C-alpha cells in the first residue's frame, strides 16, 4: 500500500466509496465524477502507479480486471448495448490518479474516437 494513494485507501476501506466488487486481487467502485450513466473503476488492489508498470507477472490480476469488468457490464445492463474499458496512462492521456485503474464506461452512445 502506498501511503498517500487515494485508491489504496479505497481498497483498504479507509475512505468511503460506492464499492461494487472486491476480491483478493481487484476492487471495483463507482467513479466519483461519472462521464456516463455507467462509470466504474476496476483497479488492482496492489499499488502500481500506472499500467506501464504492469506486465507478464500481472497476468492473473489483469485477467481478473477484464473478467470483473465483463461481469459488471452485464450487471449494469451495458454488455449488449456496448461500453468502453480504458486505461489512461500518463499526462497525454490525462491520468490524474497514479494508481493503475481501468474505466468501465457505458449507458449512452459514446461517440467515435476521432482522428486528428
Ligand atoms: P484518470 O484521469 O484516468 O486518472 O481518472 C481518475 C478518475 O478517478 C476520475 O474519473 C475521477 C476518479 N476519482 C478520483 N478520486 C476519486 C475518489 O476519491 N473516489 C472515487 N470513487 N473516484 C475518484
């Protein structure tokens, strides 16, 4: 656990969150600033500052994140309508919280990813 990390504190239950799922590897909770009707964060319990620190050794955790995201997408009713599962890494991506996390976003038409 990283002492000053807000997501580590959510995993540990030290600060409140709308938690939807937790097991020995991952935790899922609703984003505090939702950009769509469904906006859930799925995160590894163990601290890493971004996905750039993850790799082969994290296969079980990354697999669990995808499985949990798929399960939650079903529960939230967006599995068939569609959703995005995305991870911001670093400043150009707009990463704000430096504890690896995946956004599960859906419940409205999200629009195309436009080329610039
Ligand atoms: P990113 O830009 O990918 O680092 O997104 C960080 C997300 O984390 C952002 O959508 C807002 C969310 N967030 C930040 N602080 C908290 C918090 O204390 N609780 C919850 N539930 N979400 C948070």
